[in-house]
C-alpha cells in the first residue's frame, strides 16, 4: 500500500538554492602531439585557468601509440587535444576512433588539432569520426583556445553529472531492495543507515564524503526510541532513549518533530516522515563536507522509498504479532 501524499517526506522551504557540485581536484587534460613546442605553448597559454574552482592538470604524450597506452589504463581525462598527423598521416584520427570504439570512452571530449588541414578536411572528419571539435593550429589564438577549454570541460562536466545521477539512482534501487529484506525494525533502521553510504558514493564528484555519521530514531507510543546508529553515535544503542544524545542533535530532532518537516543544512540532513498508522520517524545525518544538489535529490528519492518500506515493515510486524496472538490463543484453547 502506498503512502498518502501527506505522508510523504516533507522538506522546509529554507533550502539553499543553486548548490553545485564542487571538488578541488583538477581537470585532467591530455595533450597528444609530436611537437614539444605545442605542449609548452598550450601550458603557457592556459596557465592560471580555472573552471568551477578547479585548475588544469596536463598529461603529455608525444605519439598516438604512447597515448593509446595511457588511455588504456584507468583515467579521468575530461579533454584530449589530439594532433592529426604524427607517426602517420592519420595517427590522430585512428586514435580518436579507438578511444570511442575499442577503449569505449564515450565521455572524454576530443578536440582534433592539425597543422595540415588539407590532409584531413574538417567537414569529412567531423562526419566520419566521433570528435567534439576540429581546429587548425594556426587559428588557435589564446582567446579561441580558452573557448575550446570552456566548451569541452563544460560538456564533460554535464555528462558526468548525468552519469552520477544515473549511478546514484541505480544504487538507490539496489539499496531499497536490501532494506526490504530486513526482518525487524532495528535491522531495518541499520540497513537504512548502511545503504545511505552506498547511495551517496559518487566517486570524486564531491557530492559528499565517503563516511556519514548518523542515526535513525522512531517516535512510537509517544516516546522517541533510537533504533540504529553508526559509529559516531554507537553508544546510543546501549539503550533506546536519548540520554547519550548530543544536545545539538536532540534539539534538531525535536525541532523536526515539532515542525513536522525535514531540513537541510550545509552539512546536515534531517528526514522526517510519518507512516499511514501515525508513527513519526527521523533520519538524522551529519556530513563532513557540504551536501551538493545531486546528493540532496538522491536523498529525497531514497528517503521517500524508505518511508514506504518502513510503513510496509510496520504493517508486517502488526500482522505477525496478530498471528502469534491468534496461535497462542488457539494453543491455550486446545491445551
């Protein structure tokens, strides 16, 4: 049975807008050219360049064969500046085709640069090869080179955001299936906290850190009970009360219960949901790094599914308790 709309997770309107993915790691750029001067000039022109607060980091290859070996290893190249004519007249074109079709890297942005445009006509190259831009070296002034970098890096960034969202949704679905296997409220709550780490593991996109300190609490029969805790709050599991709860955590939970709404802070998430039978539930999380917009969206999707799963769990427990009571009554009558 699905929850009524009023029982879905509710979030306050006091959310910071426009939170962007952020990481200090540099953009990885591969220069493939048999002319050392091209490498040096590119580095000189692009010195001090940043996009989204991230600088550039160059890797240099001086032949298509050398680049092929580098690209065959795990890498995070966002942009490749690729010369056309190197060992052969079509070395760059052949490498571009191998990157897409053999290595299977469809995300990296490839910009072909040539000093001999007549040997590889632009229109034919763009048509026949999966590249993202084609430039004559003589046309690459500082302004145009910077434009190439902005266009290429932005396109790569957007592709990776889409991929991160896709992977996050996949992990969310897998996590919910794991949670549905829980057989008790405590195992359910522990599974929720464990799977949140899996859902938010976005590998270098800076959406959130790999370790989250959190606990899950339940407000049933008028009392707030701690059902599960991660390492930072593991002492709470010595009992199910709030005596060991840090003051700021206790206050945040009480505020969410009073307002009947969840809340996001820069490094904080409180999920509030109420089941169809009236049980109020809180998921509280502290993050060591700011929470990005993508992480928030994944948390909302995940938490809404947790609310439905929790409601199902409570109904299952009620059914099992009623069944046990019926069996006990029958045994008493037969005995």
